[in-house]
């Protein structure tokens, strides 16, 4: 799966000359929390809702309404945007975009194609993908179990479930409590909790949780 398949598009952007008040109004109208800043077709920055709010007057200010409006009209996106831009290409694997966002502690990345901004990938887009990967919107038996981390163990788990008539809705593998183990979280249809425990009893090291979800 690549960024281009899951990015939000068409992209909603602002110009550096946009007053922050106008940008905030647009953010609220479009239900967005960040936007690339584009000038003459070129990406020059990115601005978040937090950047805009931080530049707004404090609610306890002693300035009059007219003074505040005057000051706000002078402050533009160019004054508050981040110029250190991280971006990804449409062909970037989705997990690479997630890694960049997590490591950089940012909530979104402009998506480029041939030097042009064509979309944005955000933490909300990643949450939606996570829901799909975990089968969160499909009913089934959700199992979390620990297995030994060596060749053939995953095959044993999937074969045992398949041979018993179960169908996998989702399947995830995570690091275990020590390097010798892995934790599996998967959802299965067509089986009962008791059946899953029975067919996997000799395959998994420990069941952490089994529930209808």
C-alpha cells in the first residue's frame, strides 16, 4: 500500500499571504487541522491549526476588538508556518510515511508527484488504515496470543485455524516480551472461542485474550 492510495485529495492549501484569521475560518469550514502553504505552485511551508491559534491574541488580552482585528490583519500564514518541510512521494510505502510522522512527531505530510503537491497524508488517514488492518468494523473472535519466534510458527497457527473452518478477518504480528517471542493479534470468523482455544492449544505459548469483538 502506497501513500498515493490513501492520501487526502484534492489538497486544500493556503498561500503565505493569507491572514491567519482567514486561514482559521477556512480550517473550520473544511474540517482540517493542517494545510500545505503554496506560492506560485511551489511548496514553501506547512501550517497547522495550532500554529494559527498560537499566533492569535490571548482571551485575557487588554486590547480592544478593533486593535485585535487590526493586528490580526497584519499577521499572515507566512509568519507562523513551518518552513522545515518534510514530505513524501505518492509512491512512498504507507508504513514509511507513518515512521516519518512518528519519529518527527508531526501529524501530517504533504504528498508530492513530480515536484507538485497532490495531497496530504495525515494521522487520521493512518488511523483509518489501522482500523482496517485490525478488522475493527467486522464482527469476529479477536485473539491475542504469544508464540515462539522461529520459522514455521505462523504457518502452524494459520493452518490450524483454516483446518478447523475458520476464516481470518485480520492478522497482525508484534514484538513479544522478549526477543524469542512474538505476539499475534488476529480476528477470526466461523469459529467459537472454545474451538480456537482447542485447535491452538499446542501451537501458541500463551493466550493473552480471546473475545467476541
